[in-house]
C-alpha cells in the first residue's frame, strides 16, 4: 500500500489531506498552484499519499471538482499516490465515478486511490442542486459501493460497463466520522480512514468496531486503518498558535453558518468568539487530534495518537493561510521521519 520512496514516522507512513484552501483575497487558480507546489514538496520529502476532499458551496475550499483536481496533482508529481479523501458517492451516478477514476488510473497507473464517503459534503440545498433529488441518500451507500466494485471487476455483471474502469485495480477506501462506514469497511474487507481531525470523540470506538469485525477479502488480508489529524507546526510555539487562528476562524464561520474564505491569522482569537462558540470549536479541534506547536511538541503529540489509535497510517490536514508556513509545517514533519 506504500510508494517505493516513502519515509516513515516510527514505522508509520504519513500522508497529506488537502482541502485546497482559497485564502481571503485569493482565488481558486492560486489555490491549485499552491496545492501542486505542496504536492511536489511532500513527494520529495517522502510522504505516502496526497488526498483531496469533495466539498461544495464552500467559498474557502476549491476541491469541488475532485476528480479533475486529482488529475492536476497527479500530473504535477511523479511517484506519490494521489486520490480522493473522499468522493461523496451519493452525490454522483456510480458509473460516472467508475469512469472518472478509471480514466485517472489509466493516466497514472498504480498511483490513484478512491476514498468514499456518504455525506453530501455540504447542506441539503446544495445536495439537491447536485443530485436533482433528495430521494437518494446515505442509506443507499452500500448498494452504490457494490455497483462501483462491480464496474471495476474483470467480469462485471450486467449490460453497462465502465470504459475505462473495467478490470482496473483501484484501491477503494471507506471514510467515516461515525460507526457506519467502520462496520461496512470491516464487512467488505476494505481499508478504513477515520475523520478524527473533526470527529475526535468517535475515533477509538469506530476503530475498535472496524478491527473487531474485519473480514479478510481479495483486497485486504487484515485491517488497515488511517486516522486524520490537524497539524500546525512552526519553529516557535508563538507562531504556530498564531497561524492556528486561521483554522479556528474557519470552524467558527461554519458554526455561524457563514462559511468564508480562509482568513489570515489574528493576534487575539478571544475577541472573535463567544464562550459558547469557543467551546464548540475546541470540541471539534480536540487537542488529542489537533496539534499546534514546535517540532518537539508536535512530535510528542503525534507519538501519543499513534500509540492510542494503533494507526497503520496518519493523514495530516494543515489549514494554514500563508503558503510558506504551510510548506514549513509539512517540512517539519518530514524532518521527523526516518
């Protein structure tokens, strides 16, 4: 499951989750340039995979056309695995996703991952705009997964086949922030990635469910679990905490139902939120899975989360306003790897 040139942190591969942030005063074009630059750097530094997440109607996230952006990143790099973390399958016709990822795998053989989620990646009005109906919901996700696996098989059942797609070995991951996908990934014998970076309280129960119920499959002999963390590392604790206020403001805007572009850091976050809002943001950005600080501080926290979760891999999200600071944060992680 690893690229030949990857390095590891205490025997664990590290990967990148990119939300393709659009910073305040910038645009999607600049975001894509920054993502390509980051991907090239983390590939050189030995990270394992680079995932992009599907979101819609979010002014601060540019990865709505996820498959297109995956192609851009894969074309800008040479060896790192590139994929979706994830595609929100209920938003799409399953055949379309099979064809899109069949195309990507044909263009970049052996480098494409397909992570799947069942949430809309936005609100109900946006979900309706995407699907033209709200009759299809998350409850159909297992059926869609079956359809997708059939399209990728060597001998698909039915008259409709995916070209390209048929017979291609594209790793499918299930993503989750609750127990549903943990159970389904265990049942199907698929790798599982848990969104502990925004659902920290459910992490350990979901991982336990996944491992306890895992059934070996043609895809995977034993459980393989990846956990998500937020990391904002800098050379001083003061700068790391200052940079982290951009992510705090982003979650604050979501709590207020006023999503915005990624805002620059501010000197006093306490002036920006009420006590209730602060508690809500801190519940999401739990310190057990959100690490802000110096290299030594981040290293200690990362070691703890690997020990507590027994993760097979860690995927890192770093919502940082300034590109040079985002690059430096990942460089700090690279310096910790073997």
